C-alpha cells in the first residue's frame, strides 16, 4: 500500500485527503490548532491511521507524498504577527513603500484612509549608493551606511531585513554586497534582496515583494521546518510539498527561502479543483467556484475553462492593501463561514461575520465555551444538522446551547421567534455571500445566471442552493470531495515554478545575442528544476513568454514565445505578428507601424507527478441502520417542513429526488428547498437543479 | 421595502454594474494601450456612456474632472451633426463647444442599430502629451488667447466613416503635433476604447433588447436623482460662501485671482445651488475655465462634501444648480479666450472654495483646501534623447501629495489635486529613467509640512531631478506658493509649493511660478509640492495618530507640543499628564 496525503489548514478545520495509490480516496477533518497548526495536521493524520487500524507511524511510512496548503503566512500578515523587519533603500528614496505607485479608488470617497507603509519609517534606512539605468555605478556603495544601519538594527531587535536599491535588476552588485554585510554583521538574521525575489522593473513592486518576503522568513522558516521535521519524526519518509499562490507546489525547503509564494496557499487550489470536478461532470458553462469554510468564503470565476489569474496580487484591497508584485490565482475572500458570529447592533440591525468563532472555542453548540451564536448554531437550530453526526460523529453538538444563545443575542433584540431569528442569520449570511459573487461576476459585466455554481467547503451545503437562487444560477454541483476542496485540488496539481529576467530590447534594434543568452539562462534554470525537484516527475513542460508592448506604452501584454527563443528575423517577425494579433484581440486596435518593446522574459516549468490524471473514487461509508427517513426542519421561505432525509453514501446513482430534503454525509449536510431537484451522479457528486 | 422595489433594485444593480463594467473595459483599453505618460500613468482620461438624449449614464472610475462633463460635449455633437451613421467617429476638443480644454481629445462614437436608430453615444476622452501648442506643453499658462496658445481646435470633426479613418484629418495632426507617433498611438488607443464601448453596448442590446436598456436608463437616472435628493435632505439648511485664492501668474495681476463660491443648501427641496457669478472677468492668459470645467469643479466640491455612495450621473447632478456667467474666469469663455489650463489651477480653486463653504455649515461635512498644482515634478519634460535619437514630450507624475484633512481621514498622500483626486499613478523612478534621459536624485515627504488638524493634511513631497547626458526642458505652472492650502474649522495651513534650480557647481537659482525651465546636463530642478490643509483643531487630534507621526519623524516633537499640544518623550512615548495640561491650557475659556 502506498499513499499520497494532501492537507489544507484553514482557519477552523484542517482537511486531509488520503489517496491510496491504485485504491480509493478518504477524507478526514480535524480542528485547526491556531497556536500550533502542525498539531492539527498530525491530528488529522492520526484519524486516518485509526480508520485503517494502523499506527500513525505505519500510515506515514507508507506515504510517498505529503502536500500541504496553509493560511499561516497570510494570517500572520493580517494579524500583524510577522517579523520585525527593516528596509534598506537607496539614499534619497526613503518613501518608496509610502508613495507606492499612487492610484486610488472611489474618487469622491474620502473616508478611506491612506495606507501605512508595510515597513514603518522608523525602521527604514537610507543607504548611500546609486546605480544608473544601464547598470553603471553612479554613487559607489558606502558600506559605512550599511554597517551603521545594521548596528542600529541589532540594538532594535530586528529579525529580518528587506533590501531594495534602484536598478538592482540591472546591476545587483550593491544588493549582493549588502547581503554579505548582513551575514557578516548580523549572522542568522533573515534577509531578502529585491532583485532575487522579484527581478522586475518598477521599484515599488520589487521593494514590496522584498518587504513582505523578508517579514515572513523567520516565521515561515520555523513553521515549514517544524512541519517537515515533525512529520518525518512521526515516520514519514516521502516528499513534503507546499502549495503556492500560483496554484502549483514546491518543496517545503525551497519555499521557506521565498515564503511570499505561500501567501495564497490553499485557496489558490479551489478553482483548480472546481474546474476538475466540472470537467468530470462534462459541464461546459462558466463556473463560480465557492469554498465555504469555518472562517472565510472564497470565490473565484472560471471562464471558458481558464483558471483566473491576477497580474498583480494585492493583500487587501487594490491601492490600499499591499502589492506582492507577483501574479497569482485570483481568489477573493470574505469573512463568512460556519463559524461566523452574529449579533444585533444598537440600531437594531443584524450582522453576521466577518468575525469567526474559529475552531476554539468554536460555535456555541460545540459546548467549548463559545458564547456568540454562529451560522452553524443557526443551522442546528433550524434542524438541518444532526447533533450526533457532526463531523462524522466526532464532534457532539448541543442544540440547547445554540438555541439559548440565538434567543438571547438575536431573537430577543429582533423580537422574533428563535426559528425566525435563526432564519434571519441564514438570510443575512446568504446575502453577504451573494454580494461577494457579484463582485467577481456582475461587476465584471458577467451574468452569474449563466454560470454553474460549485459548492465547495464543509459548510457549503447549508445555503448554496439559496445563493444560486438569488444569483439566478440553474445548477449547483456539490463535489463528493467538497468538504476538502483545496486538499483535493492539491492531489491533482503539479510541481511548478517560474523564472523571470528583466531585459530591455526593441523590435527595430533586436538584440539577438543578448536575448539568446537570456533565454538560455532561463532554460538552464528550468532544466535544473526538472533535474532537481522535478527529477521523478512523469511529465515535464516548459513554456516561454515575453512581456511586450508598443513603444512608449507602459503596460505589457504577455505573449507566448517559441521554446527555442527568437533567434532570427523570421522568428522575430512571427513573434511580432502574434503580439499585434493579441493586442488587437484584447484592445480592438493594433499598430503595425510601431516599434515593439520587450522588457520581461519569463519561463514557466511544470512537472506532473501523477501518473493517472483522474483522482481515485471516494470510498463510500457503509449505510447506517435505523436512519430516519424524514426530519422536521425550518425553511426561511416556507417555514416548518418535513424534509426527506438521505444518506449520500447510500443514495442510488442517477435517481432524481425532490426537495425539501437534507442529504447527509460524514462532513457535509446539504439542504435542498422545495422546488429544487437533485441527483447523485456516477462521478459521485451531488447535482442540484435549482 | 415592497416586493416590486426589490425586483427593480436587483435589475438596477445588475444593469448599472454592467454598464459601468463596459465603461471600465473602455478605460482599461485606454490605460493599457495609451502611449503618453499622461494616459498610461497619469490616467488622465475618461470613458462614458451617454444616452441619445445626452444624459450621462455610466462612467469608468476616473478623474473627477473628466467624468461629469459628458453631457455638454454630446449635446454639441448632435447640434453640429444632426445625422449620425453607424461607423462614424468624431474628434472633439473645442473648449467653446462643451469640451474641457483643448488638450483633451475626445472620440465620440454613436451606438446605432441595424435600422439606423441612434441609441447611445460612447465617448473616450484623453489628455494628450502634445496638441500642437506654440510651446511644448499642453498647459500654456501665458497664452493671451487661443491663437497664441496654438492648439489645433476640432469642434466635433468627423475622423471615421464606415469604421475607416478620414486620413486628411490624421495627416493634419501628424504635421502639426509634436512626436506624431505618440499622438497616433494615443489616437488609436482612444478610438479603440470607444469602439470597444460600441461593440459591448451592441452586444448588451442584443442580449436584453434596446427597450429594456432604455427603461433601465430612465429608472437609473430617476433612482440617482432621488438618492441625491435624500442625501441633501439630511444636510443643514443654509447659505455660506468661501474664497480660495490663486497665486499671481502672468496675466492675473499681482494679487492673483480670488475665487468665490456661494453655496445654498435647501434640504426641503432636495436641492443645492452653487453660484460662481461673482468672480472676475476672463483673463488674458491660459487660466480661464470653460463651461464644462467651471460646472464640473463646482460639482466636485459638492460631491466631495456629501455621502460618496450617490451615483454620479445626470440624475444626481440634476439636484444641483450651478450658476455661471459668460465672460467670467470661472464661467463661460467667449472665443478666442484661452482656456489652456481649464481643468486645473482655477478649477481647483473653485472646488476648494465650494467645499470650504460646505465646511462652515456643520462639523462633519466639507473638506479643507487641497494643495494646488502644477509643480515641476508633475510638469511636462521635453528634449532630445541621445539614446534613441528621438525627441520626446511627456508629462511626468513624480510627486504631488496635496490631500486635504477631511471629516473622516488625514490627507491622501498622492492626491495631486482636486481634479485628479489621487486617481493617477505616481511614476516609478525606474520607468521615468528608462523612458527619458533623466535621473531622479531624491523623492521624499518633508516633515512638519502638513496642515495640522484633528485630521491633518498631507505632507509636501520634494523631488529633485534633471537630465543626464543632454539638456532638458521642464514646463510647469505652479500655484500654491503665495497661497498654500488653508485649513477649515480650526485646522492649520499646509506647506506651500516651491521650486529652484541647482546648478552643476551646487549653487542655486530661484525660479518663477510659470516657466519652461531649461536644464543643462547635470543640472537639477527641485520641486516641492503643496501639502494639504487640516480639518478641525489639532488640539483635538487623537494621541495615537500624533504618536505615529512623531515615530515616523514626519512631525517633530517640538511641533507635536506646540501645535498639537502633545508631549512626546525622546523614545516616542506620550507624557499623558503633560499633554492633558498643555491641551487644557490651549482651550479657550
């Protein structure tokens, strides 16, 4: 027996999917332990071992791959728990992180405050040095500035340092020397050099990437080391990979040296997984992929089968958050999930979220000291959940506690019955989720009614059909693996990375020799990746592209380039044709008279580890005896009803059913209102016709 | 809310977002394909969808100065060209026919169905790097009339028929506009944006039908008017006036230009009136406003002062009456009055006076003065680039902070001016050095330059730059030295603008406020932008904010004590006792 493990640590639950190679899939969930997230991972693995009557050591010893997604990095940024980080910048330019690239949204809204720099001015140091546009040294590095700054940093207990000098991408000598000085004077202090982490033109993006990366290094270095050593200590001898914001995976050790790529680890997988399940169901429409966890609701839009991609990733809103300077899978997140807390404000308005009860204490009904009623408490009160069967029976629920909390915090101030109050919580969170989807559909001019909703995540089943009704969607797909959507995505994702080089050339004076050298260097790095991390992969692919634009434009289009590069005028002409055509397609005009400038060169390498592109089937649980056939539940639109009660694992495939109904499986409860129909497909997914 | 309203609300939300989505797509095209810095970095452009009755319906989020003027310009199109055909496109930049100023080239494309019925007009308007002025800048402050200004004027001139260029017009422009390749690229970008708007509107009509679209249009404008009227009904009734003074420029007289705005709020009628008639006559220089910009500048002052969620379109604007006078510097110009700088300078003073008038009516509305522009760091650079052996003319946006303290927040640090409202990008130093033979020696905010206040203004920003290996001209026209941004409701005045030259030997040379500065190789120009005025008394500023500014070394400990009444120790901690004492001593009575 050989296993692959995929885990995804969310704010509330740690999901685990175990794939037995040549066998079946099984899914487990353990509570996330915020103070020690690795424990949640080990807890989930322990559940899996017990389920197979193995010891943890025996299970792990049979593992060949362990893939991990984590919100640890983003949580640290959002809650301000990153390392105390300093910023070294070219003399004369202390405000790079404050000026940013300018720009603002909502021109008449002065209620939005100007953002604080990622690293405060008090920890910013100007270093005497200057490199010019062609890499020439205008002012040599004055090492005494660096040494003086480092002495202050030592006294100020700084844990990490970001270095970004102007034009370091053309001549990195000063940044490299500064790195050496840091190692010499502050050995053991982490640092990031901007030209290494993000070799792109525009100093703010590079500085911001360096600052974010440096601020994560101590924390993520410790975390990933801890994860690897504890899993290995428990008997695992295979490979530990971590999911990246770009929707691929990389070795844990490599990522601890560039932790900025872990920021969107986990959520980046949901459109990949959603797209996979839709393909298996032969769905061709656009997809709204949702992932309802305990704390957040993640949404993404897959159009024409293309994984959504954002060219400049912001942590927080555009212009007031912080830019990572890298492209990533485009997944938006709001604070709404099973653990979302509800309350009534002084003006009598009901709110649900964005705060979450998390895993500890969790919803009131867990009986672990939670005081504030949550979305899960509302669903229990409405009768959707079986108190004895939650999380496969591992978490007993206390309905009386949930009812009392809703009565006190919501029903009394709203002067409603408890059931009405629970239904109000249900409706408010549904509307919040609808608005999150509007942001990525209607606001982009896309009608959500034409798309299929993918309901992923453990809490998706409660209200996804209502969300679909509000949006006008006709179909909702609940994947059998929906409770661990990102972990499922992790199993089908590839080892992937990209390399970039900044080099300026133009179509009328194309530097064939230099471009050849740039392309060779990029291909060489890809070859090293294939031979290193990608050594045992089943399949490799490398793609090249160029960031190009018309003369004096400043925003580039990424144009694919043939794998051999551009080595003669015929190939150049073909490449330019491709650029003109793409420009016309995207922007309705082309300008064949214009010079084309090329500034960034990108190589992406992908190594496929799986042999079988199709995931194993989810192992059904054995049918429970003495299972009731109906349950009385309260529906927001129709009130109390006797809903048909079905065990998902025991349902016959392809047989149509009518709502009102509640479909239960180990980790999910799907509520289907009157007027909707549903079927369990041959692929093992639940498809609802709204 | 009744069931019927909810249904309408959902449709309104979807279609209004959809139309805004189309306008955004147009705007994205202009941003990404434009050639001159003023488009692709400064975002000095707008894209709008206007009904066949010349009502502004939707606009891409862009510079406030642009968006609101779409009605006047489409009205003049229909007057000059009563018969429109599918495939037509018109170039319009005439300040005497509803356009903002000559530097904004607008492309208008009528959206016409297969039966030849005109349903909507889409327009894309962009500020260009050059428009054929007599000097290499689009801001000709000293021009005594349109002839000296020298711009080519196009009063809704047809440039495309059956989707093909009328090449005579293109050739004229190529002969009379500097860096013609850049102009051509910008023309294509603007045209592309308008054509994308047309394409998307036709597709939307195919999907939901023209009738539904027109029904939405009237519902949407009605909804916007009623939102505006509700917002006005919650304002205090009253009448207030305020002034804002523009520095002396060539042609203004030595006292500069004092602009007065009289604001009347009539909550019971849901109406606001802004009267700009009591202002000086048109001046023999490029500062005069046009009808579009005078009206827009007043509207910006109004929208800055009220609930920001009201949609900005013909519906909401119908609840505001702006009184203008013909032959007035802030009114309706008569040909050949020059309006070269009509979107900035005096326009910003109109906005300042209007929002300051609001602020006198109650705490929590209005704003302090926004800093004035255009200092050299947002001026126009030109010259010959020995690296590419080509001439260049381009506006740079290297540094202008100017944000005003307001009821909610401190001043925005990259606001630039009221008309721009922070929407433009600030240039990356590396981009500017790559594009032009120049070096930026420093760029930093200056401590103690904020207009102090409960919510303080932005800090001034200093930028030193100059040519490398060649000469360079920097054209600028900077207001805000003699009249730095004033605070309101007890807030302090922010830092003023200043500028000088540093010669190769390190000596300095003072420069006048309006200038085509010539810099030799190795010389530098220093540009200090205005800060912003403060809102409310600095003695009421919360302690944590003062501590944060002191920790960042942006407010000195001396200033914290003398202006904010906050006593900070050398380690940055606040001495609360001493602070309370100082603050209570400053309280009158």
